[in-house]
């Protein structure tokens, strides 16, 4: 069966997957750009095995998604502006339905991609499956209700995440001290009432800015969780990205940071897997990997999932921060001599 990819042709994942296909001696997959899926509806047909890749990192595709989702013409967002998350998610649903209607054999299921991309829903699915997650608070519709649910829960430290966000865009690590003073650490840049994603993580300690950011994010949906105290090595907190392929949690990256956000594109550093495993101890490490495998079972008809896994400070216990439908970009990370793409090509047993 021929392989096809639905994705943005300039996306590095598409190139790396294509390279893995060629290493396996298979014909190059045809790439169906998201731009065309959304504009003209051209999708892979029956008789192809289809990898659905991320529609992200392309401003034109983002605009088309928001248009498909809202049914209204959309303007291109200014570079880095955080806008239209809910409409883009609705558009993703439309685009995925088109891909499914093409009749290809899908390696990742639209319903699973949508669940993973919807943070409140994904949290509920994991929680119902008994997988450890930080407790959720809410619902939260604006800054005032955020403070009210925090007060009601007796919770002074939370993570506020856009419901349909990724790459730490719009995420705030927020703490209120005993005197009611607030501090938020985030990559959001507030500029004249608009919010932008910025690679520099900064701290806001004036309540009016924090309230302005939360109120700007809230109409597109928020997911609020207790701040899980992450384990650290030296002066850096850390978590793991674990890619589970065909049920096997084989590829692991340690992400270490001096800020509460560990996402690597924010200038954070990879850490040593062996050092983390030694610090956690075999029993806790095995329990964490077991949780990742259980996460993948929640999405059983999807070939791979990317789990963000946090160990608790002191290394007793762990929790899942989120699950990424498009979280397999771990360049240079090998398991059994294979990168995440080789492992997928081999696990989907193309013949
Ligand atoms: N409840 C939490 N407690 C502590 N840290 C968290 C929590 N949720 C997320 N984080 C940290 O914030 C970062 C971004 O959150 P994540 O849920 O992975 O969203 P995104 O889709 O933006 O990557 C993660 O790298 C993780 O380390
Ligand atoms: Mg993440």
C-alpha cells in the first residue's frame, strides 16, 4: 500500500518521515498540503496509508483553518499573535473530516487528534482512565472567575493554558502569595491589549497585565490545572517528552529549564535520560513509562502519541501535563537504532 502524508510541506516532520520511508526502501509518500485540503478538498484516496501531520507553523493554513471553523472570512494574524484558537480547532475538525472522507487507511485517527488537541477534554479522558494528571480547576471564563475558583479550591499556584494551544503559546504559570500579590511567568507578550507569542519567557507581577492576558485568552477557552511541583536536577526543573509508538514508550527526551515551562524551543536544554532515570529510581521510572503506555491505550487506533510527563519534586510520583498528537519531532533520539519516524514506518507494517 502506498504511503501519503497530509501536512505542511515545509514542516520538518514531513521531511524526516519521508527520509525514514526512503531508508526503509519504500517509494516516497505523496504529500497532500493542508493548504490544498482546506482550499480544494484534495485528499488521499482509498488504497493509501495516510499519516496526518501537523497543520501548524504556516500562517496561511492557520487562516484557512480559522475560516473553515468560523464559516467567515478571516484575516491573517499578525506575526506571533495569539488569536482564534477555538475557530482554528473547529477548522481542524472540518479538515480532518475531509481527510477521513477520502477513504485512505489512517495511521492516526481524527477523533484521537481532536481529543489530544482539546486540553480540557484530553484531561478528562486521562483522568477517567485513572492516569495521574494535575487536578483541573474550573470552568474559568475570565480573570475574575479564575481567581474565584482558585480561592474556592484553596489553590494559590496554577497553570493556565489555552484550551487548544500548543508549544507553550499562551500558557501562564501563575502564583498568588499570602498577601494576594500575583506573579505570572509566561511567553506571552502583552502589547496594547493584544497578545503575542514570544520566545522570551517573562514575568508579570502587575495584576492588570495578568488580568488583561487571561481575559484576552479566555474567549477561546481555558484549561486550568494545579501547578504540579516538577522534579529538578541542579538548578533546573525538568519533564519528559515520551513518544509512544505502537504501544511502546521507546523514545524519550529530557527537557530542562530554569523557568516553569520546559518546551525546548523556548531556549531550554535537553538533559540526560540516564541521569533522570537514576534520580527517579527504576520503580518510579517504570511506573512513569507504564503511565505513558496507558495514555497511548486511550488512543488505541492511533500509531503514535507524544506524552509530556512530569516527575514530582522528590521523585515520588508523576503526572501527565498533556498529550501531543504531533509530538514526534525528536531529532537524533534513537531507540534500538531507529528514530521516531523509522519506528513508525516499521510499526505500521507497510506491505
Ligand atoms: N500542571 C502543571 N504543573 C507544572 N508544570 C506544568 C503543568 N502543566 C504544564 N506544565 C509545564 O508547562 C509546559 C507547557 O504545558 P503543556 O501542557 O505541555 O502545553 P503546551 O501544549 O503548550 O506544550 C510543559 O512543558 C510543562 O513542563
Ligand atoms: Mg507540551
